[in-house]
């Protein structure tokens, strides 16, 4: 069954490639360039279906580069729109097509089981965000952290900034390195090695870590962290021919697995 799903994934990617054209960083139907007070497209009204929710945040100085856009918005909404196409094509998850964007200060986050955040080395967390994120995780929510680079990248603080933020969310939380035996990597697609995940433009090996209930790996993972990598860039560029299809497939498999894990745990 997984072999068949993987075959469908390749075919869907071909369709996405045929249907989309653009340049790196083309934000598509965004409603205007980010920055200058321009806000993202309106959120889809809550209807009980799965919705991909990207978190917005106050971006630290230095976190505005491509077209002056804040770090949280890189790839929006192309990355997740492509991922949702794949998710709907190879699984039974029929969610909203439109991406939602929310701040952790917004109580609407508690309507959704899964949140997505990127470039967290530029994330300046607020006290309210920390309180709400702690409540969200304790209530059973799941967070995917991606597009997260080392301190050498554009002068950011890398892991240190993110770790300090999470310490404000839960001072007792520990980050635990993951290996391929964890069920997230076998949730829908069977991922046999973590060495196969390619880098979009980073150096070194991607690092995958998790935060678990009571720091117990036998319990539910609350947060999945893809560090020193940018998985979402493969989703974003999948229709443009900038990355090999084989590499993009692996990025999509990981994205699908993370979503299915978050929805079922």
C-alpha cells in the first residue's frame, strides 16, 4: 500500500510541475508583498476540516531579507499549498485548500490540532504567546518547526534563540534527538533513513528533534523540529524544476508523515 502511495506521489509531483511556473520566492496569491503593514490573505472560516495553520510572530531585527518579508512568511503560501495538494491526493485527509495564518496570541489556535512555524531563530516570543503555546501543547496540540538554520545563517542566533523561547513555554522541556525508529517516520510513508534528506542550501546533516510529554519518548510527541534544514523549500519549488524530483519526494513524504502523526496523536 505504501509502495502504491509513493508511486502516486511521483505522479502528483509531475502534475504540480506541469501546473505551476514562477521564480524562487514568488508568493503567488498573497494579496501584496509582505512588509509595510500588508497582511496575508483572509483565513478560511473554521468548518471542522483540517486546515494548515502557519504561525506569524514578531520578527527580530535582521530577520527581514527576501523582498523585506518577515522570516515567518518565507514560502507562504506556495509551500503549504503544494503540500496540501499532495496530502489530499495520497491520503484520506480532505482539508481546506486555503492556508490560515494565526498568531499564538490568537485564541483561534485552539480550534486546530496542528500548527506550523518556520525560521524560529528570528522569533521574538511574547509572554502571551508562551502561555498559549504551553496550553496548546498540554491540550494535545502538535507543532511542526521547519526552515530552521544554524547561527551562521545571516547572523541569526540559530538554536539558542529557539531554545530560549521554548524554555519560556516550558522550562522543563527537553529536546530529544530522533532516529528513524520513531513512529513519525513510519506514519504513512516508510522512511528508512534520515541520511537521505537533502539540504536545500544548508551545509551539514539535518537534525531532527522532538519535545515529548513529560520528556518521555514513549509518550506523545508535542513538537517536531527539523533543524539545520529547510524541508519546505522543496515543497515551495516542486513545480519549478529547481530541485530533483527524487529529493522533493522525500521532503513531501516527511511533510505528509508529520501531518498524519499530528492528526492522530
